[in-house]
C-alpha cells in the first residue's frame, strides 16, 4: 500500500510542476495558452517595447495574434544561464522568412517548479 501512495504522490508532484523543458517547448511551438500557463500573477510580457496587459484571455489573444502575424520558423536558444535569486535566463531568437526577433525569458526556479517572470520579444533592427 505504501508503494501505491508514494506513486500517487510522486505522480501528483510531477503533474503540478513546470519544468524548464516545458517552458522552452511552449515557446518553441508558439502556443500562447501553454506559455501563459507558465506565468504567475506577477509575470510580464513585452512585445516590441509594449507591455501586454489584460485578462488571461486578452493576453493569450494578443500573443496568438503576434505569432500568427509573424509566421516564425523556429526558436533558436542562443544562451542560457543562472543569475541571483534562482532566476534562469534564456536568450533566443524567433526566426521567420522576413524578420528576426530577440527573445529574453526570465524564469524563476522555485524548488524545480519554474515560472516565467518576464518574457520580452523585440524585433531585431
């Protein structure tokens, strides 16, 4: 009986944690709903120097529109690392046929439960 309970608790913990790989995958596949699921109530999205605000639905719609308008081929992670206060940073680029966008994601690591604190996407000039 103990083994079953341990399995259930372990499974429950795995389901409720956001891994860094999940965040990178949601950014790579450009899934706004998945990206927003990695946010908390203090998270920010900035696209082309404009802070995206509103309800979760409004933010998802804005992010979906951005992805639809730009037709990115891939997300290329250029650099990642750790900084103070358990913050992981990812520097990358969204690449399309016409444009290149710089991506900066600041991700808080709280006991292996990762959440995006800030996502900045700006067109590279």
